[in-house]
C-alpha cells in the first residue's frame, strides 16, 4: 500500500496513491491524517488496503491525477523523530574528517540522535539556510514509521511495529557539528528541518527488496542534475531497523507515528576502501561529507564545496523495473529571508 499527505495545512490530508504513482484516491472517511491512521492501524489498515486494491484496479471512486508538488512529507510533523547511523562506513569517514577515533562499541551499540519533529519540510520545498558558511549538506537515508512500541522491546518484537517505509533528506550543517559535539551534548543547531519522500509504503509493497529489516535497493542521488551516488541501502546497514527501534525503545515507549531513520546510506569499496565517486567507477555517495573526506584521503584536502544557494539535490529510489517507489525528494537551497 502507498500513502501520501496533501499539503493542506499543518497535518495535511491523507490520500492513497496508485502503485505506479499516477493516480490517487481520498481516504479522509477512513482517517483524516496519516497520524490518525497510524494511531488506529489495526482497524484502519484493512479499510485502506481495500481501497488501495480498488485504486489499482481502476474501480475506486473520486480518483484524481497525482500531483507530486501538492504533497507534504507523509507526516508533516511527528511526536518523535530519531535518526540512527547504521552505515558504519559513513560514520568512519565523517569521524576521520573531525580527526576523531572510531570506538569499537560502534559495531555493537547503534548511534542515534533525536531530531526536531515539529516541522518537517515538504519533499519539493526549498531548504532555507541562514549562511553558506554553515556547511550545508544533504544526507540520503531510509526511514520507517512505527505504531506504538513498548519499552524494552526486543529486535524480533520490534520488527512487527514497522508499518511504513520512506526516504529522508536529513539536512546537516557540517560547519556547526564539531562545535556542538565538543560540548558533549549532541546535535541541535547543526540539524535543521528534514524532509521525506512524498510517498510512504507498507513493507509488503517492497517485495523481495525488504528483508532482514533492511531495504535492498540502490538510493539514487543527483546534485545539480548530475548523478552523485547510487549506493545500495541493504548490504552495509550494520544495524537493521528492528535493532534501531529496539535501541530507541530501550528505556522509553515510542508513540505511534515515531519515525526512525537509518543514517546516511553508504557503501565501502569491495576491497574495504572508503568508496569511489561515480566518475571513478564507484557507487558514489549520499552526502557531500563523504566525498570531501575521500578527497582529503587521496589529495590531502577536500575540493568539493558544500551546497551553495541555488544548488539542487534529488533523492529517489527505483524498483527492479525502473519505477520510482517513493517519488522524489527534490529540493533547492535558498537563503533564508530573515
């Protein structure tokens, strides 16, 4: 099943989207918002599934052509947004950039920070930034939406609480990160509003690509119209989503609508190297920080700048037949008009 939210206000309006992303059907008589649907998933999901089947069969009522630009992030806001860092190749590289060691515990205990869930960006909304000097970067990721998750849940139990899957652009201000982390109290100013793919899908919609609590498909990233990366989101995800959810719920409950991110999708080379750019025959990257670190390793200094006003990033994932699964996050960086 594929769901989306019309950008009609703070919490938007829930709709169903056809498998080929061309048509939509209203769902407000079942649940007015995605948050309402996820809070009542056991009773709401069967009704949504029935209408989704009718939409794809061409028998649903009141259908309309889907306009991606009219969509918000599936959850325009949420009570809980926590982002992991499950791709340790990415962790290793960005820590190298800060001359920080990689503790052995990172291989057994997931990294996670809690971000601001009160105001997500729409998938085609500009990324407004105060200054280019802050080091504006994109981060292509996968995320899941859960129903109510009990405290101290096991990874095996956590898997059943994954209800929806989507993509993320977890915007980072790299220039602010070192100073914040040096205080020993985590990210805040360095993590402005994130955006999510216009479509979220139930795991069964992903077929064989969803296994082991991971999404095994390349994540395609374009920067200013040029392919920047297409790393596979599956094989190098050290901690799957069940492990990330269990980590987040170790000492607290997660309310329905909690969003858990994977961290930046990243693949090392087959020989264990940091990964090569697309132009050098590699799979590229899902953020600028990784490319800059590789440039530092190879050339002694980073050559690629962080994003500047007017730059555009596009993040998308395709199935085995070349069909977009989630629609695209497609955003331009602009100066905040303070």
